[in-house]
C-alpha cells in the first residue's frame, strides 16, 4: 500500500512538471489600462527585458511589431511601437482585468464591471459583434483604454494600452 502511495505522488509530481502543462493564471498578470503585470505602457524595450526577460524576434526599431515574452501567460502578446510598449493583447482565457473580466465572459459582465466608462461600437468584421471600450477612471487621463472584442455576446479577446495604438483594429496593419 505504501509503495502505491509513493508511486501516485511521483506521478502527480511528474505531471505537474511537464512542459505541456499550461501555466496557471497568476495574480501578478492582471490587466489594467496601463499594462499587465510588470509590463507598463511606455516602457522601452530595455525596460521590458528587465521586467519580463528576453523575447525572441523583436524588431525594436520598427514602427510597429509584436513580441511574446516567454514569462507571460499563454495568449499574451506585446505591441512595440518605435521601441516602446504601446499595448498588450490577450487572446485566450486565463488572464483577467482589474475588474475580473476575462476572455469567454459575457459582454454584460463588462458593462457591470466598468459601468458608465464603457462605449460600445459595432465590430468591423463580426456581424453583431462589438468593441467595448473602457476609459480610464480619471477624467484627466485620455490616453489609456481597454478594448474588448465580443462575438455572440462573449468576449473573444481584449487589449489594453495607449491611444491611438489600443484602438487599432488591424494590429500593426
């Protein structure tokens, strides 16, 4: 009996160490209009590397490019514009905003969470879909937003960052 218990424990440990096991969402990776986790809008690429480690394939001199820091949760990518963090995109479940909203949540949850700060506009490519744009809590801050994309009343992705980049629909295009 004791051998079976030890074996079961070893199997659980091995499973938890597998590289195929997705990383759990961490409280440290909460999205706000200013960024996510240690990533802040306006950081230089050097500051970003210090905060989250290296990110292969970065074109730091381009007008616009994307990187995926290896320490970030799955589905998180960072837009760099002229060598600075401009926005953060989230396209899979597991990462939440400061109000607890995540991919897969209902559009009504965004309205409940952010109340009078939400503006809805029709989605450019998804019939019946919407962009739900959340303004900063401070009326003086007109440069930060969170934009949620919805389809069939559910959040399919969201982004956070500075104007104008956070409002770009085609990402770097």
